[in-house]
C-alpha cells in the first residue's frame, strides 16, 4: 500500500463522520492493508453510465461523499453549459440500500448550487426518470440505481436534457469537473429538508407519472384487433420499482388476471430471494416460475430493480415453462410490431430498427422482410436513444419503430430515451394475448421465425475480475484477444473490427468483434458498469444441436485465454 493511499485513508478516518456505517467500516479495516488499498486505490470510475460500485467507505466505493462529489461535478457542468433559468435537475431512485440517502444527498448538493431539483416522492423506475427530464424541461437527471447488480452495489446514472444517458463528451466534461474537486473541501452541501423549505427542491407531480403511463399504453399496435385479455399472468418486480407502474399499466389496459410473487413484491434492497436480481438469469426467475406452475399461468414476467429490463417465461408445446432470451423476445416483438403495423397500414415511411452490435443479427433479416432499415450501435441503450434523437432532429421521429438489446432491454416509442420494462411488459402481454387468441404460443411463433430465417444461437458469458488486480487482468486479456486470436474452435477469423478506434462513426470503445466463417461471430468487451469481461457468441447453424456444439467449441478458445489469468 502506498503512502498516498494510507494518508487518504487516515483523512477519511478523521473527516468521514456523516454516515455512521462508513465510520464503523473505516475503523474495522484499520491495519488491513489489502482492504484499505482496494477501497482507496482509485476514484470510483465515472463514465457514460455515471457511477456504479460497492456500497462502503473509500474513494472507490458508493457512499455519501462520492455521490456528493459527483453531484458537485454535475452541478458545475450544468451551470457552465446552461443559462440560469434552465438550471433544473430531475432525481429518482430505486429500492437499493441507501438509494434514498444518496438521492437526498445529491438533491442537497444541487440545491446548494442554486439548481432547482424535481424529485419523485417515492421510488420510480429509470424510464420514469428519463420521461421526467424531457417532460419538465430539465438540464439533466440522475437515477440512483445499480440496475440488476447484486445487493452490495449501488450507482448513479446521469441523463442529459434529451432524457438519454450522457454522451461520451458530456461524461468527459463532467469527469473533469469532478476530478478538480476535493471530496471534503470543495462540495457545496445543503440539508434536503432545507432545500424543500427554500423551494429549491420540489416533488414531481402525480400528473407526470400518469402521463408516462398513458404514453406507454399508447404504444399498442393492436389498432382495434380482437384479443382475449383474460390470460393468466404471474409478475415479479424482483423487490424493485416495477410493481406500481407495471401493474397499473396492465390493469388499465384490461389485463387483470395477474398474480404477483409476494416474496418479491415489495421494495427490498437486500433482494432476499434473488441475490442477483437480474431477469437474464434463471436463479432470479426461479420463484416466479414456481408461482406460474402453481397457478397454471400462461405467462411469467419479471422486471429488474430499476425496471428497465424484463425477462419472460412461457409454456412450450409439452406444457413446460421455458425462459426466452433477450434476443428471442426482441425478435418476437419486432416481428409482431412490424406485422401489425403493415396489416393496419400504420408502418411509417423509411422505418428504422435500432439494435446493438452484440444483439442477434437475425433481427436484421426479420427487419429486411418488412422493409425496415437496421441501425447498429455500440452496447448501451444510450446509443439507441441517441439515434432516436437524430431521427427527431430530422423530423422523422415516427420512423423509429423499435430499439432492443440482447440484455433484455426494449423500447418501442420515443417518449423516453432509455430502455423501458413498463413498455416492454405491456407489449409482451399484448403480443402474447394476440397470438393466444389465435391459438398460437410464443414458442410456436419463435419456431416459425427460425424456420423462415434460419436457426440462430446467441449466448453471453461473463467472467468476473474484482478489484485493482482484476482491472489489470481484463486489460491484458483484451490485448491478447486483439493481437493473438486467429480462430475460435474450428471457425477461422475472417475479419476483426476494433471499436477502440471509433469505427462506423461510433465513439471509441474497448470492444472487439470477430467475424468468423459460416456467419458466426464473437464480441469481447469489459463491462462498463461491472467488474466483468463479457463475451458474446453468435452461431448460425442448421439446427439447435449443431449450433450448441459449435458454440461450445468456440468458447473453448475463450476459456483457454481466460484461464491464464485466473
């Protein structure tokens, strides 16, 4: 441990007395050099995803001081880039540990900087925050959430005036402001209650929330088609923010036969029944699937804690519940939306699908069938939101019909600029009921798509590398992939796209995509929000079994490289 780290730890020991939990932790790790180093070896990274990290004491942790410092940096950015009459920031939070404390801390910093704050009185999903930013003409917004991370994490997403997560350029400017500050000496503070009394902090009205729900319901593509809505639905908010808006939207739309997973209904940042509250993984869906089996439900929905992702499970032909991947759900939604729009003459001129480069390429083939142009963007829904903004600037916002990513994020409208699980849950229920009314299951419809467009297997593999040592290991692994890999399994590499150079007009990003023989591909990138290296595999084959064999062989090459750094 360096002397600089030791001095910073001792300074926190003297000055970090605002939160009793932090004071206790700082005393507890006294003499434990490795723990002190991990907590103080760097400042918690700030980027286009804002902040995200383990809750605790230190510069590399989520706490009232790192949140306040980031908020001061954002306040400085807003004051330098907007006229005083536009100094307004929207704030929301999820159910995570200390989310309310962090939201109030940030609000107090903004208020101390003469910035007006509009904040939801109760916890609300990320898409509600994105909506409020635009609806209330804010200069920026923050959402206190760590999305689907385990309970020990929290985070701080920053949004621009367009309701989209901040751009690379804005993030760099805000980071510059943050780095110029001393975490104890340079942050203006005001008690939340004082901000309310002064009028600088006010609540977002119920009317704004209601308007959001109406926008979601307006995304229906039935256009008067007959549909039986009395389908049996099991829903789990995974102890997060989705319960109120999802249930209201579905019930007001006629879906009233809903069973809620009781153990996961109420907000609880400890996530006692799903330690990793991510609808992408089976463990988080397991209790909901048990409920579905008990009540013989037709459909299971689960949204993550900040309700921007949704996962689903449906019955197959044998009556067994199966989980659909984000790619599969996205392809079904794309086909459903396109077919309905064309049937009813509602397809816009020059329609556009926006997806990320790691999302299944099969979506492009479906889009092409319906005359829809596909735009591929970097991983992160903010890039999809940016494309909506570009279309809007051209007067073509109506051309956007869907954006989705393989990580269970979807958006069919332009009323927000981030993925919206309220919107997705509503459309999934509508799609499910539409097909069931006509005697078709979602698994049968998916098979029809595979029969028409060819089978596609898409998998995601994540490798965790914690702390300072893990960060360096991921850097070395990325260098090895860039310089040494010529084949994955038996598939030779035909082309390499290194997005670190900013390809196709996209921002520079630490992502490498390998195009292989037989329409297979591999994407490797470090996560921007978690201490993980992510590997996306796409295999085209005649059938599922062949695809699984090819995918396994391709991953053997990846595993060989990863094992060198374990």
